[in-house]
C-alpha cells in the first residue's frame, strides 16, 4: 500500500518516462486509462501481451494491484508470441522471463512508494 491520495498514484501512471523502468524489455502503449481506477497497457518487445494496474482506495492508503499477462516473443519480432516447448527447459525459460518482469515491477513500485510517501511528508496523505 502507498499512503497517499489515489490521484497521486494515478498521475504517476500516466508518466511515460517511468514505463521503461517498469517494463525494461518492452514498449508499453496505453489501452485503457481508467483515471483514478488505474491503467491498462499493451506490451511488445521481449514479451507481448497486456498489463494492468488497478488503484484501490483503502482508507488512508492506495492498494496497487498489478496483473501481467505476457508471452515471450520470437527473436527479431516484437509482436509475435513464441511457443516454447513443453519441456523443463522451456518452462525454466518462461519462468525466468516472467520473474525478470515481476522483479522490475516490484523494484519500481517500492521506489514509487518511497518517493510519493516522502513527498507527502512520510505517511501524510495529500488532498484528494
């Protein structure tokens, strides 16, 4: 949870300069901007698919819900999903790719939490 007004987090979601750190191996394009409720992007690059961030007002904080639904792409194509063999090697490859994407997001959201809470006075809530 991030202890700031939901609008503060929603504003950050619209800042394109941040997207590269959130999805380092993909280019994000907005599919749906839900304002205070969050945003949905399509991703293309090392992965292809969609990601969704929902912002849920939770009293004095905002709960951030993140969904990533992607597949690896064919080498040289940022948009064609690659079919990996159902072997243990193929599963390890897709698990590693998803883990990299998830860890990049976790690092980004924890940094965002620190940044927004610090600017709001550490735990203070800015006006809605």
